[in-house]
C-alpha cells in the first residue's frame, strides 16, 4: 500500500534544442548580479560558455565568474563560492555543467546567509535551512546527464580532510527555479563520463525499486524508465550523437531522481552510500563508484528480496521463466544487468578506481547504513561487499 505523501516539484524545465533561448525569459525575473558557476573548462571548449555569456550580457547582467568547480565539489570550494556570492551580492546562481556544478550552486545558495559553518550545519548535523534564512535562487543549464540534480534538492559535498562525501536533501525551496536541458549539449561528453552517467541513472532507479513488497505504481513507472534507458544507452554508446537516444536518456535521468518515483514507498540507497565512501577516498567518478560495488551488493541482498529481483529479471530484462526456480530467474536478471554494464564499458572493479586494501577499514566506517532496503547491512556485510568489489 502506498504510504501518505505530499508531492510538489517547483523546478520549471525547458527541454530541447532551442531551450537555451528561454534563459531570456527567466533572467528578467532576477536581480542584476548573476554568479556564473561552471567546471574545469568543457563549456569553454564546446562553445556553451560563449552562448550563455552572450545572453547574460543581452539581459544587462553583471557576471560574477565562478569557474573551476571540480567533479565531486569540495567543502573548500564551497567556502570560496560563498565568499564570491557575498562579495558580488549575487541575485541568481546559474550553474552551467553537470551534477557537480548544480549541487555546488545549491550548496552555495543555502550557505550565503547561513550564520553557521554550512558543512557542520547541513552535512554533519543534517539540519534544514532555517525558516528565516534567505536562499539565493539557482538555475541550471545541464551539460552532463545522470544525477537528476537539475530537478531535485540534493547537493553532495566532499570533505577530503575528514574523508567524507555526504549528500544533503534540501527541501522545495532549494530545488533549481528552472533548468535548461538541451540534449545536444551533452554530445561533447567523453565516453567515460557519458556511460558513468548512464549507470548513475540506472542505479538511482534500482535504489528506489529494490525495496518494499507491495503493489506500487512507482515500481511500474521505474520498470518503464529502466527499459527505455537500457534501449537508448545501447544506441548512444555506438552512436553518441543520436539525438533521439540522448534526449530520451536525458529525460529518463530527470525522472529517475526528481523525487516522483520515491513517493509513498521505502527506498534503499545503500549502493550510493558505498559509492560515496569510495568517492571520499579516491575522488573517482561517481557513476563508476556505483558500478564497481553494485553487483556484489545486489547479489548479497538478493535472497532477502527475491520476489522483486525475479520481477526485475522478467519485467526489465525479459528473462524467460519456464522450468526455472525463483533464484535462477532472479540471478539471470542480475547476469543480464552485468552483461549490459560490460557492453557500456563501465569500470566494475574498485582497484581500478584507486582503492587499496589498506583503505578497507576506513571505507567501512565512512559507509552510512540506510535502513529502507531488503537487508540492513552490518559492518561485516559492508566489508564483504567491498572485498568482492575489488
Ligand atoms: O568540469 P568540466 O570541464 O565541465 O568537465 C566535466 C567533468 O569533468 C565533464 N563534462 C560535463 N559536461 C560536459 C563535460 N565534458 C564535455 N562536454 C560536456 N558537455 O564531465 C565531468 C563530470 O562532471 P560532473 O558534473 O562531476 O558529473 P555528474 O553530473 O556525474 O555529477 C557528479 C556529482 O553529483 C553528485 C555526485 O556525488 C558528484 O559529486 N550527485 C548528485 C546527486 C543529486 N544532486 O541528487 C545525486 C547523485 O547520486 C550524485 O551523488
Ligand atoms: Zn547517483
């Protein structure tokens, strides 16, 4: 039975090849000073930076340059961004990039008028933004597909000193006010990043699918999303500029983590907790950290949620059931997922991401245990899964 919930999603999306033009409609709603957030330079190479700056200038905006956001943005970078926003009196934070830029923009937006250290308040104590605290509005121009950050309130920040990578789910007030999604802007992504994003999408869905035993509309929606992703990813990996495939994937990514499919059901999120611990130690690409731990994790918990794993095999991977036990069907589903992951060229091994044996104890401690999935893991379980992922 669906649990009770309240659903709203305040982000306005502009989707398609001409979507950047709609920045002209959004900008007049905000004040003069725009903090332009971007990464390590991809948008300067592919021309998106010039296009955005031209629109900002045409709308008489003052630009506060805030480039160099690294993948897996750090707490030090967050402090720098807050300083820039305060000095420049930012009225809008415009993130042009992937999940790292969108997350960073949201983290800055809630920290500018925060009187405490934002890392302590939001990431160590998991406190909400105080009701009276002003939040600088955020807009996104998405160039990398995967995280869903363009339409949710999440912001993940990494603290290398304390070896912690933590996500805070902020409320409605922190969702981007608008997001611009042009699938063609993702064509310049290197294959490594592209497929890491594809896996991130699938894993966002499985994190929400592998939980609960009741009949939930959300599970049917997720099966459709997964089928679409698998189909389009097979096309995109061979033909990255296939607009139809890339646009379907972009839209799937948004729905995978814009909060809709989680409504009324429990969710798991343990693969992300394992992946975030790995990210804190290695700074590896987010989607690859998930790919490396997923199969050992799912094979470990399969006996505790067998019926759902069987359903996954049948409804997502079209595994035939005749003459097979439930375990065999469920296992073949995960085998099919493994074959697809190899087809994409994902890194499915922690050693290749820089994990060494001496990190194991630290990784176990850095892995936050979630309780919504089929099995609440013990520290021994976590260690076993990490070792199997090496
Ligand atoms: O920095 P630049 O030069 O722009 O290069 C980026 C970066 O190196 C590059 N890139 C992006 N768009 C490109 C491009 N290169 C060429 N052409 C383009 N069009 O791709 C690299 C990765 O970008 P990044 O933004 O780091 O990737 P992603 O979107 O996967 O974001 C990862 C971050 O999001 C967090 C992750 O933990 C990680 O910190 N997540 C956020 C979530 C959320 N807000 O809900 C949920 C996710 O599970 C995830 O945890
Ligand atoms: Zn993710």
